[in-house]
């Protein structure tokens, strides 16, 4: 039940209780949109009302009053009319800015008793503020009210005021929630409200983004189940609050991995502390960045790593080898007779040969080894923890390239020359010196072969 419906229900129970438990046959109860203070300049509007004992014509007048704005003012609550905590307004003395019942049509004959134009108002108060009023008329005994006789009315009004305030607070909370829902359903981001370890709200964008239904998200246990296992540790630091902004991978219900930017805001949600998680799909951006990064470190012709990447990777390998005091090898290789391929068959065929040889070399090394196109027809290999095995790899590379040439270019004297140098942790030689040593070794191989 919505807050405004609860307010109307409380008002309905109040007027029914008045007619059943007090002498008054007609009752009209209303609650204001904002509290009203005594005084001519205090003003509010009727938010909701309920009546009992009114004729259809009386109801029509009340509805017309509401439709014209239902403005009420504090001038009705004048001290001279006060009777206990209520206000008794005799016939002919009612303020102009009043919200009364229609005067009773019954003729009262008791001398000094109730008159047709009399009105009794009982304010509905919370913390000294008037949040509404109860108006009664047409007492069955025809007597004017006294301080003692209005106590039952004031008791009913107090109970109703407490219930109304609770309903008003609920209506404000629900109104705020409806406005929040209105905004979140129109945002481009997925929104999840996390409270006490569970999602209390998920908008349609979050449902579409993660592939779960609303009910599945609200019952998800643990709530971080959608976060990629490798990214949960950085996001869920138990000693710290949730990060204000982060990027992570999420696993959709269908198993597809997407990248999300997650922004976290602290908020009050339905009277309790909560976190609002705003999810933005950045998969396209991450994919583009990875593609650009890959292009920046890859040789476009062969697909091998390029010289730019080597400058960074070799420093990483050097630091690792220094830390663990383990050797690594730099191996240089170039294609013997490659110029004749370009001269005789053209540069397109030369490019095809370079791509093929690159694949042959890549197929002979370990996954941890780096194969780099160093320039032209030169290749550079970074071989971690190779040691004595480097000579075995050298022979294997030569045989593999020679086999490819035999099968694809048997009429051309194409081969590969290889030189290498191993970094020794005891010597700790600079990389530039290691490169010169590998290059010198390669050309020494050429010289010994008489080329």
C-alpha cells in the first residue's frame, strides 16, 4: 500500500470512529501538505481528506474546494476560540479563511446549546505542529462542547496524528524512491542498489547489461557473483569501503565477459544506508585500447613483436634475471640471400617469405620466449633461462628454415645465419654489450661459412 493510500485509510478510520464513539453525526478529517502554524499568514493545502455523514451535495462542495487548490490558513486557530486543545467556533464568528463542514440543516432547540452554524475543530498535532484537522458537527444531544466532552475527540485525533505522520514519512520516502526510479530508468548506466549485502534495486539497464532478470539480481548471493573471479580481490577489500570508481571485468549470465566502469555512491535508501553502483559498459573502449596497444608493439608485416617492445621487455627480463641470478640469451638471426628474393621475385613475394620465416621461428621456441622483428630481414630472440640449451635451439631453427626453403623456394640459395650471447649474472653485462656480442657472433658464423 502506498503512503497516500495509508493516509486516506487513517483519515477514514478517524471519521468513522468519531461518528461511532462520540455524539457527533458528521465528521470531516484532512491532512495538510505541509504543517500549519496559528496565524493569518500561515498557509498550506489539503493533501487528502475523508468524511462521514455528509450528504452527496456536501461532498460535492468539499471536492470543489479541493479542486480549487484546497488552501487552508492558520487564522482559524484563534486563541479566543480555544477549548482545551480544540477550537469551538460559534455560529457567525468563523474566520473567512476557514475550511468548514457545510452547516447542519438540523434545527437545534436547546437554549444555549449547539446552533446550526457552530463548528468544532480538533487540530491533528505532531511535535507542536498542526499537520491536519478534524471538523465535527451535528451533535445528537444538541449540546455545546466542553473541555471534558472534547477529550475523546482529542484522544482519537492524537492517535490518528501519530499514524498520519508515519504514513506521511512513508509517502515522502516512497515519493523520493519513485523519483529516484524515474531517474535511474532513464539513465544510460546500469544501476544496482546494495544494502545489507544484497541488491535491493536493479534498473532495466543493469538487467540488460548483466543478462540476469530483476529477480535473479535481487536474490544474487553473494552479491559480487557477477564480478570476474580475477578482479574480485581488488574490488572487495574487506578492510576498506567499496572503491569510488574502478574498472573491472564482469561475467554475464550467458558466460560472456564484459568490461565495466563501476562508480559507487553512498546513499540513503528507504531509511537505511546503502551503496548505489553505477555500471558503464566500456568493453568497446577497452577492446580498442588493447588493439591500439597491440598494434604499437607488433610488426604489421609479420605479426611479431617489434623493436619498440623489445626496448621495454629486455629491461623487465634483465631485472628478473638480476633478482633470481639466472642467465638469459639474446639470439640474432638474419636471412642469407634474402635480397635475391626481392630482386628476382619482387617485394610482395619477399614480404610473404618474411611472414613465413617468422612463423617458422615462432613455432620452434617456447611460449616464454620473445621473437622480435628487429629490422629488415633481421630477427631477435629473447630466451629466458636458456643456458646450454641455446645451441640445440640454434640447430633446430636452422633445420626448420632450411626445410621450409626446400619445400617452397628450392631454386633460391636462401638460408639463415644465427649468433647469440648469454647474459651472465656473475658478470652482469649491459644490454648494449650483449647485443654487440650476439651480432659479432652472427657475423663470425657468416665469416666461417665463407659468406
